[in-house]
C-alpha cells in the first residue's frame, strides 16, 4: 500500500472484506481508528444487529449495511463481535483507557480517498447516469463557490463503484474556508431554484447539508486539509468525569463542520437538577463541545445557543502539562447524547 495519511471519511476495505470509514485525524502508529460501514453478507450471523434489506456488491463480494450506523448499542455490539471473532480489529487506547475499533494497516487491502476517487471519475470515459450527474453537480458547485475542483472529493457507493440506480451523491469539500464558501453558494443556488434543500431529519434545517439536484439526492460534508490537522495521537490524555446536560452559547464555529465537530462555548447553564455542572469549580466548566457523531456537525454557528447532553472530560496535554475540560457527544457508551439548537 502506498504512503497514505488517513483522514476522516477515507474508505478502506480489509482482507476480511469489511468496509470501514476512517474516523477523525488521530491514529495510533500502524493502525487506523475507524467505524464499520459494510459487512460481508456471509458474516451477518456474527453481528446481533438489524441490517437494511438492500445488498451491495463490491467486486464479487456481497455486502450488507447495518440499519443504524452510529448508535451506542451498535458500537458495543461491533466491539463484542470483533473481540470474539476478529480480535485484530480491537485496540486498547492507553490515552482513553478503553477499547476502540482500530484496524492494523497490514489488514487493509484497498483504500479509497475521496479526492482521488473524484479525479478518477472525471477521467472515466464511459459514465452512467449517476456518475454524469455527480460530475455535473460538483462542477456546478466548483464554479459557483469558486472552490477549485482539487478541493472536492466523492465518497460513498459512487467512490467504491458499487452504486445503484437509487444511490445518492455523497461529496466532500476539503477545508473549512472552502466549506463555508460552498455553503453560501448552495444557498444562492437554492434561491435561484437550481437545486433544493431537503429537510426530512430533525437537524436538516440547521445543517442544510442535504439537497436534491434534478432527480438525485446529494449530501456534502467537510474534511480537514492537511495543514488544518493540528493534533496527533498520544498528545493528550482523556479522562471521563460524569454525564452532564446543559445549555450554552457558541463562541467559535471554525471547526464545527468537521468530524469530530468542535464548538467553543461559554455561559454553560444547568438544565437538569440532577446535573453536576453547578457543583463544578470554575476551572472545570467546559470550554468546548466535541461531537464524535457526524450527525451533529455544523448544527450551530457563532452566537447560537445549543442544548447539550454528553460526557464531561478532563483533557490533559501530556507535553505541556496543561489541563482543560470539554464535553464529548458520541462516546459510544450512552444513547442520550446530543446537540440540539436551543
């Protein structure tokens, strides 16, 4: 495998034919933190979860997809199955003191980087209807946003060339500034009736990341450029304190579009009488909310108020000896973690 810097949203296939998506930007040496997206149909009996009825084909391998990808219950089920049957995918993180799904590089047989997948799609001579629409849509977005094509990518089923006639267009834009420029361009295109927003989920109106172009649904998200990756694995230690529920105000949204999504906050106020925020010292009041769940990306902007339920963590900078506090949403241990617009 050629040199590869794993970034959030990159896709890879293992020697066991599992399809994973890279999670985040901090990875142990010779391993990749990831979440499971597709499972070989023949291995379904090993996973005590519900699957979608639809099947996909990657080469000669039939794949199944979990009905729900990001629930704490499913994550724990994945951990349990891997622990028993595929222990090579389990990694004990000394900086979080818990087991995580993490794939050894030696287990990976194919990698799909969104930017490279889009380049191959543009170069492809014979494109089907969906592939043509994807190229057409991304070209339109590039022109309207003035974001160069090199800052776009495509992932999902189109990237893996296992799309069906009903698949959507799952695109990515690299960099926070490019994302904001694209966001403005899409809003203009909606006003001009060239595309439509699609609001079917609770947070769609806040995020505005889903839409329809001609006869096709599309979704767009953001990935950090290499120069925007400012942390590395092992630089911090994370200690969970307790579950908290509170409201607060967003004071910085520059990293809200990524996964993990980071919101700098102030004015934390107690929402639950059983909550512990009122008992925290001034130093322990969280200064940021970090969502590990992609669903809570870009749900609030500077000045917005949000309601948060998550786990308060003490974050220790190992090199500098500094300590801060943050609240994490999506720990994989509780179902009732969220970020809602207030």
